[in-house]
């Protein structure tokens, strides 16, 4: 079907955000992790920050700069397979000009075959290590690197990919599809022989308060917050709003819809029907009624988005295109 401007004119122009409480999430293991990272800093030569390439300009944790006094560091934009790479050059320019980032590398750590760690990251890392002041650690024959970032951005996957490249060995640190898999600062892991490099994996640290709810919902969409605390349907509603308002309608065909929709419940009812996720409930009059399982349907939608089935997007594309910032 042809999607016309007049068809879309009644779609929402603004998103009503949930209460701020949902993005106020700083569990004990994060506080402890930050503390331990601070203590580990004395033995660290370099910091690599990993962030999600779908939100390259927003959502980075300012606490890293404030609490860890992060030294000049390398920013990895991981999950490049899920973002829209046409913005790559502008993103890098903006990060360097406005956020003081010195080096940026895009990676895909899910598919070691993609070769980004081998051909892009390792050479860049070797180059920067050789040119970096060693903060009272001169003369030592090895480099220690701290890997930091928000939850679920792929820190442990990155370490496993580097280690695999170096030793051919499998996973040294656990990986999982949800935020909060790594819960403590782990022992150092050897990832390169020449130069001799060790890395510390760390738990993902969220900022205690996310001021900007738009940023909060983008973070939720990328799986850096805890889904059930924000609400599956709320996250999918934001996705629907974002896709519609940016003119991306791949979801229509993917979920077998007849046309775009701006109505989350209509959308989730259709998805529930498609995947046959309905709950049987007894009505007050004793009859059985079938109700769509919205939570399960929303989980299907989120999974499809996070696997890139609904398209690859830079959720910060408006910021990239804006004149300021
Ligand atoms: N598509 C894609 N998925 C990735 C990539 N890197 C990691 N993942 C997936 O992202 C999820 C999180 O990866 P982890 O390595 O556990 O992330 P983490 O930052 O260590 O997470 P926490 O320990 O919870 O803070 C896993 O399902 C990975 O398979 C990537 O480059 N592309
Ligand atoms: Mg981890």
C-alpha cells in the first residue's frame, strides 16, 4: 500500500513519557562496581568505553567522566550491524567536536567473522597505547585496560572477541541478551601477547538518574535498562512512535499488518494473533474469553527490533542532522 501524508496526519506528533521512576535504577551491584573500578584505576593504563551504535550521541554515562575521571580514551560504538551506517562520518565528527572523544571505532562483536575487532580495533588500540602517557606505570612490560560502559552494550562480547583472536580460546567472560549479566569487576584477561595486553571486564553502570526521558526510552529500546521495570508495552509504544514519526514502515510487512498503526493496543493485538499468544480467562459469568497476551506480543516485537529485523536505525539521527549540538 502507498502510505500518504494525509494517512499519517492523525498519528502522534509527541510521545507521552512514563513516570521518571522507571529510569531511576541503580542497583547495589552497580554502586559496588563503580567503587571497585575507581580503585582499579591506579593499575590501569587505558580505558575503553563501549557504547551502543544505535544511540551514538546520547545516553553515555557522565558519571564515568566525573567519578572515574576517565583519561583520554577510546570509544567503541558496538552493534554496528544494527545501526544505520550512513551517519557514521557525522557521528564521529560530532563525538570528537562536542563530547571530547579522541578515538572512535565501530565494531560488531557478535560476529567475529565480521573482522572489525581484528582489522579496526586491535591496530587502533596498539597505536594509541604506544602513544599514551602511562600515569606512573612507565617501564612495565604490559598494559592494563579497563572496559566500561552501560549495561548490555557488548563489553563482555568485545573481550571474548579480542581473546578469541589472540588465543583461539572460547568465552572467558559471560555474555547474555539482558542488562546486568556481568555483576562484578572480574580478574584481568589476557587479550594480546605483543604488546602484552590485559583487560578488566566490568558490570554495566547506568547513571542513577536519566534526566531526559527521550534518552531514557532510547536506552530502554536498546536493552540497557531492565525491560520489565520500564514495561514491555511502553517500550514498544515508543518504538512504534519513533518508527512512524521517522517514516520507517518495515514493521508493517514484518508483522503482516495491512497498514501502519499508531495504536499500541491494536498493534499488539495483531502481533498476538500472528504469534498465537492469547490467554484463556474465565469471565465473571463463567465463560472462557480469549485475550491477547500483550506482554508476550511486546517481547516478540522487541526481539525483532533488537535483532535488526525491523531495520537498522540510528536513534540519534535527529541529533546528527541538527545544526547545533
Ligand atoms: N547484534 C549484535 N549483538 C551484540 C554485539 N555485541 C554483543 N551483542 C549481544 O548483546 C548482548 C549483550 O552482550 P554482553 O557482552 O553480555 O554485554 P555487556 O555490556 O557485557 O552486558 P552487561 O554485563 O550486562 O553489562 C548479547 O546478547 C550479545 O550477544 C554486536 O556487535 N552486535
Ligand atoms: Mg558483561
